């Protein structure tokens, strides 16, 4: 018998209703989805996730959908011996990658 997942996310663009999920054994399931932009998904209300129309037994984790792009500002302070850069965001970030190349100056 197949297993199903339903997800009531913040906003409506990422809701899922009775999609088949993969049972990976020991009460674990796998489901992949693409998160789409939704102006109402700002990461405040947790998703309600149902497996076979029931809350999972170990439902102690909360999952949020945030599709709003953070606003970032880069401040640079150029010094004589070193430069300092500050990245400022309007919201908490869980991951950001910054790559910098050395600038070689010939005199």
C-alpha cells in the first residue's frame, strides 16, 4: 500500500495534497519537492506535515518555508594594511558563500 504526504505551508504556492512518498524503512519517508516563490511565505508559520492523513509520531521538529529573498548590503572599509568587509542582511541567514579573489596591484 502506498504512503502519502500532505503539506500545508505558509502561503499556498508550496502546499502538497496526498502525493506518494517513498518509504525508506524504520518509519522514515523521503519526498522531494521544489519550493516556489510565494510572497506570503515569510518563514513565520510552521508547515503542517501529514503522513497518510496523520501527524507523524515524532513531530517535534518544525519546518518553515521562507521564499523571500533577503536584502544584503556589503560595507567596505579600506585600510592601509588590510581591508574589512561587513555583509549586512535584513534577516537571519543559515548559509552564505562569498568567494574573493586576491587583487594584485603593480606599482
